[in-house]
């Protein structure tokens, strides 16, 4: 190789790390994860950082985005993310975000409390922050950011669970029998845990050493304990479903139909066994919550007081939206003294009219279709890239179940929304390409389209004057 070619280094438009010199150095990987964990800790402490109705934790997405803007990155990385890397880009989600923000600002003209529109504006602005952060971040750091988000949550929740066992600490993280940790309400805690729960299961399924399996099991136990102690029925139900789905997806990639059917039977039997076991644990750990759950099983879901409250809030939200179909009553305003409608669609319809509802519906449908497309497209791959795909599937499922939880619970609040954007956009950026692969005729080495290599490269003008044998030689 000539001296001139030896110093040549290309950067992929998708990855900001050089690809000629091999993979980036991993010497400081552990330290970088610790730094990310420390930076993301405030996202799990919104309530202790509250000043009025705002929290210093709400500023963290903007701080991270500003930091990303100060770092070197491939030119046009944001535009490529919007246009698409290996398929449909993020332009649909970007349009929904812009429309929701515009309608939130417009609703301030008719809102009795205009500043409450920031309950919608902030979560949508977080999408821009997460997009800037992840699009400018080197590819080998993107997935570590998502892992750091999970690790920081487990650390905070573990400390909170420990405080709940102490008299003076219990008042910090509990309300009556319900575990709040450092959030405003247990519903927020349940929705946040749902965002990282499938990823934690995916890490456990792909753990290859005893130490990693032990650490992943501890993480799952901390998250499961937080769900149980919160008493959030939505998180309990969605936790079972999402765990079964990620387990089924991982099992279906075994390449054997018999193994897949066997794993499906195991999952169904496990769920059937887990329900009475869970009730027994609840009767021992929280008798008051057990009586509430038992009353649901005995008298039905709609007889539960919280569901009756939701029914009342939903009917009022629909009526307000019908009375004010264009601009709504005002984004983020209260209904029956509640800060939201316990449903993202109704919350946006009531607060911002039909256009706000359309933005929410299209955003959810786009996220669901992208996630389903990834899951279905990767199923035929069998065991090829199974570990990596399962982790991405955990991110996508976490984002989807966060959205499902918001149709029954917290309605996309500033306290929880940044976790959704990090998980959803993180899955988009770290997913391997689904486009066809290019095969080199000599080595038959599979290389994803768009991943360039300078091996054997030389200027076209010089190559034209060489014989085929000489042109094939590396320089």
C-alpha cells in the first residue's frame, strides 16, 4: 500500500467512526458507560428536582443536545436520519412532532392557563433533542447510551427500594402503600419501567457468562419489585405481555419450528402459573393491594374505583374535544383536577382539537408499523444476528409498550417522554440494515449496503489505463 493510501480514512454517512482502520478502541468503554449513567441519573429524579410544576430534570434533554452539537459529526447526519438510512426515515415522526408543537402553541390563545401547554411542548421538543444527540453520536456509543439509561434507572430504583424499608426513607419514596420512587405518581413510575423492561429481558436472554446472567437477573428483580410495589395495574399487565413477546421473538429465531412451538407452550404455561403465584406474592407483600386486585378479578375491571374515574375523565374529555374541535380547550389543561386525561389520544383531542389528535394517532401508528416491520423482517434471519436483533427488538417493544401505557395512564408527560424518544430513536439508529446485501464476487463476504471500504481503491482515471489483472491488485 502506498503512503498516500495508508493515510486515507473514509467515514460512513451512517457512522461517524472511521471504518478503514478497523473498529474503534474499546479501552475506555467501561468508563464511558459510567459517565453516561451519571449524566442520565437526573432523568430518574424529577420530583426531588421540582420547582413549582417544573423540574431541573426537564432541562437534561436540552443539555445533552447542546453537548452533541459541540461534538464533531458527519455533515448532514440529521438530514440523513430524516430521509432514511436503510428505508423510511423519521420524517413522518418529525411532521407529527412539529404539528403537535404548533397546535400546542396555537391552543395557548384560548387556554385559561397558557403555560400548561408546555406539558405537550416539552415532550415533543425532546424528540428533537434525542434526534440531535443520537444522530451526531458515534455508532459505537449509541447503544451504550441506551444501556446507560437502563443502568441508571436500575440504580435509582434499587436505592429507592432500599429507602422504602427504612422509616425516614419510606416517606421519600412511598405514598400510603404505593411506591412512587422519585416521580409524581406511581402511574409515571409504571410507564417509565415499561420503557426499559423489555430491553432488560433481552439482555438477560443474550447473557453468555454467569456474571452477566447474574447482573441481568438483579436488574430484572429491581424492575419487577418496582412494578409490584407501585401497585400499577397497567404496568403489571403490560409487563407480562411484553416479557412474553420478547421471549417468544428470541425463541422464534432459533431456526427450528419445534423449538419455537415448545417455547410458546412454555410461555403460555409460565403465564398460567405466574398469575396465581403473583397473587400469592401480593397477598403476602401488600395485602391492601391484593384486595384491590382480587376485587377486579371478582367484580370486573370497570368496578374498580380508578377505572370509574377514568371513565368519567374520558367522557368529559370527548365532550370538551367535540365542543372545541379546532383548537381544543388548551394543551395541558386539567380535567376534573387531573393534569391529563389518562389517555394520550383524548388528552390531545381535548387540548388541541382534531389536528392534535391526528398528530398523536399518526405518531403512534408510525411507531407501531416501524417496530412491527423490524420484528417481521428479521424473523427469517434465524440465528444470524439474533443477539443484536433481540436487543433492538427490546428497545422497540419498550417504546411501543410505553405508548400503550399512555393510553391508560400518564399521557406522554415531560417526566417520562424523553425515555420513549431515546428507546425508539435508539432502536432506529442501532438496528442493522434490512436492505439487500451486496456480495463481493471473489470473497463472497456479505457487506451491508452503505458500509464503504477503501480496500483496493484507486482513482478511476488511473484504473482505466491498467490491465484487468493489474487493476485487481490492492494499492
